[in-house]
């Protein structure tokens, strides 16, 4: 797609036609012409999403061997496997935009790439597995349900399957939380502690406030996003507060109150200083998470080499047979 060779007047016409398609609700496909800026924004957003799925395996994978029952262990293994698959789907989607997956993975392991801030917090108890499923996957569903209608076809189609699996993850997490909430005082205390630690980071998952989001206007214009960060955050709060009330758990926000005029649950001020510290690499587990990804990448080198050698052998066999 050599867009740099297009004359300015021709490119203006292409941009106008592209934006007319977006306005009409059409899906943009890999072979369609697109502005370079649109392509770059998609690569940035999709790669961060894929990285988040892959890094998100780490805090949960740490609890597989310590799950309290065989049923919980099997469910957690299945969930971690799903997250690996989600990362694969989205990496494949970025490749339709002309980006090599290996390049994106290298950006992750050497610390240049960003991923969701939530995965830089520690998982200290089994209750965290429930709360991550309920709050973290719940927040992801709110965001990804909208992405299932994004203007870029391959990303939208990947989201359809991912959202179905994320809904299962959320139900699984909420069921763990409901079970602990009905349990012993120690179990309820463990659950409340996990909620206290993950509530505010879950709200930060939607990104900075609309006034501080440098990419939102462009993404909304091209319908890569359909809702702003703050709109999605409010929807998550509105959905989650009744769920917390249903199991008798207190959300750690003294300012939380229902506004009958707007129909929204109003919430307190997010600590944006903490948010920007975490995405800047200074969170509780940033270095630990990246170290784990680097180690896994290095230890998997022989698998990649063997796969490449096998593919080359198959290609030679096919050439000889022809």
C-alpha cells in the first residue's frame, strides 16, 4: 500500500471517500485504501490490546497451582488458555495491517510497548482471581463490546468471539466472589480486601479522562471507538455497583452515590498520578511482568526455531513435488 506515491489531490479524494464509507457505517477491510494515520492508530491500539491479553496471563497463571479445588484449577487453566488465544487473534489482526508480529512482541519484551495498567498490580490472594474475573474482565467486556462494532473489520470480528469468552470469564469470577461472600468471616475479609485493591485500578483500565486522552477524538471520528473513555467508565460503574450490592460487598469509594436525575452512579476522583506512574513503568509489578515475558520469550526460542525449520522443510518438499 504505497500511499506516499499518491498525489496530494488524489489523496484528498481518497480520504473523502474513506470517511464517507466510515460515516455510512461500512466496514474497512485489509485491502481497502486507508489513511496512514488510521492504520497507525489501529496498530497502536490493537497491539496494546494483544500485549494486554498476553501479560494478563501472568497474574492468574501464578495461582493455577494454588487453586483451592480441581474444579477451580481447571477453570483457571481454561481461562489463561483463552487469554493466550485472544492475544493470538489480535496479533493476527495487526498482521493484516502490514505489521510483523515478531516486531510487536519485541517491542513488548524490550519495554517499548504499553499494555493495560491493571496487569501491573500483584495478586495476593485467591480472592483476587474472583475479583479479576468480575471487575477486570467486566471492564474489558464494556470496552470490547463496543469494539465489536469498530470500523476495522478484522478487529471487529475478533472481538465477537473474544467477548463471548470474556463473558464466561466474568461469570466465573463473579461466582467465585459470590461464594466467598457467603463464606466464613475470613473469606469475606479476603474478598473485601481484593475488591479494595482492584476497584480503582479497574476504573483506570478505560484510560485517561476525556480531557487528557490524546487519541480519542481521532478514534471516534473514524469509529474505531464508538464511546469515550469516560462514557465507558460510567457504564462499567453503573453495571457493577448493583452486582456488589447483590453479594453484600462494599466498593471502596465514600463518594459513590446514585443520581436519580441522571440515572448514574456518581463516583469519586481517580488518582491519575498513580495511573500515569503505572503506565510509565513505575507500577508495583511492571518490572516483574516484563521480566517474566522476557524469560518466556527467551525460553521459547527453540520452539520458534523448530517451527521455522519445519515450515521451511515443508515448503521445500512442496516445491520438489511440484
